[in-house]
């Protein structure tokens, strides 16, 4: 996968550092996992502010619909579980030796939201052609103002300004990615407003998603086995959609699989609509209240997809073909 040099020249009033030592920052963030180290003592508020500014420019230099060529590992929600992020990277491989796509929800509910999002921003700046992150519903200010990220910024750095700087960066995150033209990826799900792939390419950023909108549905909608067509979502935002919607949209968009996150699933991944959609969740023992596994979907050059769960056992593998509905081979 080609790794372009990040463009750090700002097109707006934000002053972007001409030199940015992201390597040193990555080392210091990774070292916070060791006893005696902490993010607050290792990384200054100003460095995190600059990190957001540089990351923002990198996100805006890339498309709203990210085209990705495999191999790539696709990961779901993280929610500030930094130790689990490090375990995931340790098992699967660190960038740039492995290409990654994360599907959103890096902050809120966990205890180390800042470590997670700071590390991911660093990797995006360092490896913009190998490391991709999409926007989740928790990368929106009305949500992370309430569910933990705002409180963490103020508790650890006594800084609302830092929280606001992250919101500016979140507003530039892409909403969707397309792997080899066949796997459409987003945080939430499909939308009744989605009629073509071109709509996804034309999404403008930065944006605070209006409600209702295509943007909100991409962040919030959920599959539901008991629904036909579209119905109101019990979350109070967006919709739920039935298997028939997945089949129809797969035909309209000419895709074989929808990969999304947004919901805790017991085994870390769960199929829907005859394996035309998969939910991936990558935060094990979510919030300390669930006994769920965490999964990563591995997509190889031939679009062979396999799942690795938190105990490092390969559960299932399948191939995306024109006859995509065939059974998974169990290992």
C-alpha cells in the first residue's frame, strides 16, 4: 500500500508546525503503558493541541470515502480501552507492517480515551496510506460531551480547550471506506437516503452531522432481524433496517459485504442478512460489564476474510465471491 507524505500545510487559519516529531510522540504515548509513566507527565497539552491540528490536515487531504486495497485488518469500537488496543496491536502487528481500518468510537466510557485517540492520530500522521480511522457516533461533541471524553480532558489536563480542539479534528474524520471496491465500511449502518456510492464521495468535511441526515445514519443505524425495510431506532436516533434492505443496497451499490461496528456482540463479530453484513466489536469485556470477546476482521489480497478474537483463536473464514452466501469454513 502506497504511503504518501502527509501534507501539513494548512489551508485555513490554523498554524501547522513545519516540523512535527511524531516518532518521539508515539514512543512517549506507548511508554505510558509502563509502570511509573502517565500521559499527563509525558505529553503536554500543547503537544496534543498540535497533534489535533496536524491530524486534521491529514484527514482533509484524503477523500470522504476512503478507497483501500487489501490486505487490511478491520477493527470495531475501542472506547478508551487502551490496554486492549496495545494487546490488539501486539498480536496483529504494529503499523506500518500491518494496514488498519478502525470503524469509529475511540473515546467515551473507557478510562484512557486520550491515549487511544492520541496514538491513532499519531499513526495516521506517520502512516497516512496504511492507517485509516473512520468517524463513530462518539466522535461527535453532543455525545462525547456526556459520556466521558469531556470529563477526562478536564480532569487530566484541566482543559476544555483541549476537548474543543479534538472536536475540530473529529469533524474532519471520513465517514466511510471501501475495500477493493467490494466491502463497504462505516461505523453505524445503511441509510434510506443512500442511493449511490457517489453520495459518499461527495460528503463535505468538516461537518457537525445534522439530524436527520445521511451522515447521522452512517453513524447510528442498526441492523434488525425482526424488521422489514426501515423502522424507528430504539436509540431515538436514525433507523433500524432489515435483511431485505441489505440485499437491496448490496445490489444498488454493487458490493458484497457491509462491515460496521456500533454494537456489542458476544463473539466480537456477528453476521447478518446471510453474511452480507458483519458487525465487528474490538473492545473485550466492554466497560467491565460484559463478557464479550473482541474481534478483528482480516482481509487478504484475495478478499479472503478471517476473524481473530481476543483469545487469538481463529473462529471462521470465508471468501467474497459472486456466490458470496456460501458457508464459512470452521477451523
